């Protein structure tokens, strides 16, 4: 297990200067259940980052807020961020909670010039850039009087949840974390220490909820998921569901909503 001194050193790579965000809402769309705002703000690398903020219509502000991180189909270009967010988190928005998702470099909203394989240092730089963009997004949420950042949850699915292990360790603004279908693979040991979720898992202080398919073919339970879960400290909960890699909404949503109700209480 990594020591406190090692963690402090690794976490320092994710520090950033809180320069002005110059944030602006550039688009608003709505349906029966929510208003979706497209937000632009200054990213840490000088680019403009993009976020999507979903505001529920059936609750009153300030809203509880869930930071959503998608599975690998979004960074690989198979799905848009908005489609993936609405497919996975619509029930949570309908429960009266706001949802926020940040488009990282390489998503369809922010195309990257190349997607070539990266070495350990290049991968670390990309991981740092992406998580700092998430943290800049949290800075933006803090500027919104209609958002209650004291009730901020993380919810990441598969690859998004794996990145979230690092994010929830280095950023103290999260109050709880829901990880869906996460695990670690042996070949990831080639990554730099600063980008390995296993090094950060023991240092997540908030309550942790792992929802896991018993028959996960992408991250087998006993060899890739349980070892990561065992590295996490209490309080933590592992909820096994009868599914493959990605639990269907009928299994996932009620569990996530019940967890948020327990941690944060009912919505306004």
C-alpha cells in the first residue's frame, strides 16, 4: 500500500492554478424533465473546456449535484458525451438532482489531433490534463448559487470510474463516490505511478459505493475488481448485481439513487 508521503507526491501532479474561468453558457436546451446548459470555461492548458449541466425541473435549487464520468465508448468516439450521460443518468436527474459532465480532449465535442498510443510519461500527462479539467469544472460549479457543492457526488462508469479513483482521492470537494464496473488490469502496471488508480485507492476519504456485475467480462470480479476494492479504506460498500460488465439501468439507477438519498438526504 502506498504511503502518505508517496500519495502527497503523486497527488501534487494534479495541482493547478485557479486562474479565471471566464465561463459562459453557450446553449440551453430542455425537455419535460430538465434544462441542459452547455458551458465553456478555461481549461488548465489554455484551451476552452466544455461542460454540460443538467438542471432538474422537479426540484428546487440549490440542487444536489452528481459529477458524471462516462465509459470508454465516449473517449473512443463511439458515443457522444450527452448521449452517454442521458442514457446512464436520466433517472438520477429525474430524482431531482443536477448532473454535470465535462467533455475532455478527444471527445467528439473536443477532437484531439491524434489518438496514437502513449508511453508511460505521455499517458501520465494526459491523465493529469483530464482530471485537472474535471477539477476546473468543479470550480465552475462552485460559482453557481443554484448548485449545492456541499452535496457533490462522483459517479463514474467503467473507464470514467477508474479515472474517478484518482479524482476522488486528490479533490476533497467530493462528498461521496459511486464507481460502476471498475477494475484494474495487470498490464496497467507499466503506467507511471502518478497515473495508477491502485496507488490512489487507499487515500479516498469519502464514502465509496462500488456497483459491480457478478459476470463482468471486461473486469472480472475476483482478479481485477475485488483487489481494487480491497485497497480502499472504510467506509465502503460493494454491491454485486446479476449482470455483465455494465449493469442495466433497471439495476443501476435504483441503487445509485438510494445511495444518494442515504448520504445526502432527500432533494428539495
